C-alpha cells in the first residue's frame, strides 16, 4: 500500500520537476545564447568601424592590394578576428586569413550588400573558406569627402559561444536530474 501511494505521489512530482527543468534549460540557454550573440555583434561592429577608419585613406588613394592586405593582416592579429576589406566592385583587397587574389568576389554576400547600401550589415553563416560557423559584421568605408570607397568586414567564429551554451545546458540538465532524484527519494 505504501509503495503504491509513494509511486502515485513521487512519479508525478519527478516528472513535473523534469519537465519544468527541461523547459528552464531550453529557455535559459536560448536567452544566454541570444545575449552572447548581441554582445558579439556589438563588439564586431566597433571593430569594423575601427578597420574602416584605418583603411579609408588607403582605399581612397587607390593603394596597392599588397599594402592594404598587409595592414588588414596586422589588424586581424591585433583584433584576434578575421578582417576583410572589399572594394566597391566586390573584389577582396585585403584579408587577414587568406590571399585576396585567391578569393571569390564578395559582392553578393548579404552583409556586403548592406554595407554597400550605406548601412551596417550582419550575417551568421557557415564559412566555406574556413570551415565553421561565423558571425560577420560589415560597415561602409568612406573617404574624407564621404564617398563610399569599400567595405570593412570583421568576423569571429561562433564555436566559443556554442560551447558556452552547451556547457550551460549540461549544467542545468545535471542539476535537474539531481533534483528529480532527490525529489523521488523524498
């Protein structure tokens, strides 16, 4: 008799605790991921504006690709991010990770199109070049007279954010199982 009463009381509570903590896990990890992504976009935006200011004179004066690429590679090291500078035709004239001459035209990329329209652009997608998901943020590069002379793009891979969210999910799931076990014992 006591076992039947115990089962009638304990099992629904354990199931309720597991369901509530599963919902909490999903909800809190999604909020954490969104927060990380907003912070990352803000950081990349500031860095893209810095790159834009750094290369605007070189682009406006028609500097060589080698000169622009050397600066972009240095900026990529300093920012610990992937930095790309694109001319108004979509040709890559500097990239911190690759040889610009070997890269395809970037004119059709959504974040580049937004920057070419005079706005900040953002895109999160899988990089075919590097082989992992990245967030890209672009800003227009303007000469001192206000003319748009290119696009500055800064990108970071999302593996760290994905790992943090995964750790959060595992931590909450472990706490949920422990709580359900304790609830069942009580």
